[in-house]
C-alpha cells in the first residue's frame, strides 16, 4: 500500500483538560481574592477614621435638626 502524503490535516495534539480546568479555577480564585482585598482590605486605622467621621457627621446632623 502506498502512503498518502500528509497535507497538515492529521490529528491534533492531545491536550490535558485538567490543566485548563485548574488554570481557570486559579484565575477565578485570583479574581475573587482581588475583589475581597478591595472589599475587606482596610487597615484598623482606616476603619477607626471612618467610624470617627460617621460619628461627627451624625453629631452634626443631630445639632442641625430643627425643633418645630
């Protein structure tokens, strides 16, 4: 039997789907971590400053209230 000449239409290289699944899971985990750093990543000083600011704003609002 004569072999047919290859025209580049042979079988593709086998791929490991687990690599792609794990890579996608790592990317999603990194994205979630980034979101959490933004959402929860405040220092104690920043939290205290924000709490003081809220208290000042509340006090100012209470003092500005009209007594009709």
